[in-house]
């Protein structure tokens, strides 16, 4: 269909013709980028603010009291976010992940969830809506989020040892309160629950086995994430990356694991199931995930676009600049103008940073303008 649209433009028929083209023909095929990747997920950062100061994401020295967060007027409203999500579903998006910053610090977040829950995929199905949170406010919010239509939740928890966890979140936040949040999510039916653990060698890698022991057989899936060089403020170095293969080896020294198939196309985590006595996966024991963003990049199947809190579209977590959708939205653009804007972005996409990271000169890897994780979300 985009071919038709482009043709109309080349014929000099102008915008009216472009609009007619878009409106008359339902989009039956998925959009592909330059590397033939479809657009499937939209990650929406609802705020750049957070109540934690995780050392690998928002180190206190940089994100202190003098740091200038986005002014309210620059942050997308719920209506702008919902409009964007609705239009992205017309381009093939089926999954939304709310993130941040900390999404639960955004006032009235459940209202946004309720608006998004009304959207449908191209096939008329409800969207898969999930949210990544540090869990600190989940005990209070889980039921309201579930009532609003949230399906699932991912909670970040880097250690079960309080000293280690409090040093990593750097505000002295206790493990027990995050565990309460996870419990509240379970009671509210926000399942399956995943627990994200960012592993930094020498900081919390001794926590891998305790985390596994804690969650095995509970239906909750821990996912161990390699420490990434997102942004420029977290002092990343390769020595602190514990390869996912080592994580698997450490876990299987105590709990035999079997590799499981990816459950969806473009899934970021390698899935490993706990083996029962017969050596086969025992679903009652559950599984773990390993996200090898550094050592085993998955750019080839990366089907995610990201919307920052101030309305920029990013096509890669390691991008140095975004596409200013907010400006388009606030200029009075029609739905078709927005669709065209998004389509052009996806068609022009060729990002594969993690695949080429090792071949980049250090000066490029440390480009001062690489976006920060708290701004774009995970
Ligand atoms: N505040 C929420 C949270 O922590 O879950 C959502 C936003 S946070 C940016 C999303 C995910 O990114 C979290 O699971 C976090 O642990 C992960 N993350 C942040 N910085 C990271 C880094 N440098 N490497 C790997 N994962 C990172
Ligand atoms: Fe906040 Fe999440 Fe970043 Fe930690 S990882 S500082 S909780 S946004
Ligand atoms: Fe996707 Fe960019 Fe990560 Fe590759 S580096 S998987 S393209 S976000």
C-alpha cells in the first residue's frame, strides 16, 4: 500500500491523494524495514523520572538534584500516547510495553492503561499490554492496573541480598518491598510475571543462584540481562559484563536446564527450562531467561520501536537521535500524516548496533549523544 501512496505523491496528486490512498485500503501486510524486520512492538516511555538511582542506569552523580528532567509541557499527554499507539497498531504493532524512567511515578498511569486497553490489532484482537517497573509502588498499584486492562508485568530486582540491592538502586530501597509488589501483582492476576536482573560481574553475579532458588517453582520467571552500554553515564566496560552463557552454566551447576523454543518471533530472551528427573523440561519448575544483548546480539529479529516520554521515535536502544513525532502530533497533523511519518521512519531503518558494537571505534561507542536508558526505557 505504501507503494500506492508513494506513487500518488510522485504523480503530483498531493496530500489529498496520499490520504485517500491510506484511507481506502486496509493494511493487510506488515511493514518491513531495510533489513526485512517487521514492526511488532512499541515500547512507550511515559516519564524520564524515577525514584531509584540504579548505578547502571541513572547514577546519582549525574542524575542528582540539579539534573533537568523534561518539563511537563514537553511530555506527551495520555491522549497523544494513545493516538500514537492506535496509529502504530495500523502499522502492525501488536504489543505495547510501558516503561520509563519508572512508569508508576507517572500520575494516573492506570488511566493510560485503560485507554490503551481499548485498542485492537489489525486482526481485531486486544493488544498485549505489559509494563516494566522497579516494583517500588506495585503493591499499591497492581490491582488498579489489572482492573484497567494491564495483562502482565515485568519487575526489576537485581539481588535478594539487601546490602547488594540497596547499593545498586542507590536509594537504600529494600528488597522486601519489591517482593511485596511482586506478590500484589500475582494476586491481581498480572501473569506471567517476569523478574529482570541486570547482572554486573563483581557487583551482583553472586546473586544469580539465590534469585533462581527463590523463584523456581513459583511460576515467576527470572531473566538475567547482560549489563549494556546504553547511554554514556553508567561507566560501562566489558569487564563488568558476565556473558549469558556463564549465567546458564552457573545455574545449571545446581539446576539442570534444557533450552526451550522462543515463544514469539523477536523474543529477546533465550529461554531455559528447569529439567525434571527425566531430564526433560518440567513446567511446574518453570524457566529462566537470559538476555545476551552484548555477547549474542539479536538485532536480526529486532521488531521494536521506542517512543520517548517527549514524543521522539527511536528505532534502536543505542540511537543517537530520534524522530520528532510530538512536533508532528502538535502541528495538527491528520492520522494519515502521522502514519506516513511513522512508515517512512520504519522503511528507512537499518539499525543493528549490538551486532556491530565490537567493530566500532571506541570514540563512536562512547558518542556523547547516545540516548540514556531512563529516557527511552528498556
Ligand atoms: N524503571 C523501570 C525498571 O527499572 O524496571 C523501567 C525502566 S528500566 C530503564 C527498564 C529495564 O532496563 C530494567 O529492567 C533495567 O534493569 C534495565 N536496564 C537499565 N539500564 C540497563 C543497562 N545499562 N544494561 C542492561 N539493562 C538495563
Ligand atoms: Fe529507575 Fe529503572 Fe533506571 Fe533503575 S533501571 S534507575 S528503576 S529507570
Ligand atoms: Fe534492536 Fe538496536 Fe538492540 Fe539491535 S542494538 S537489538 S537493533 S535495539
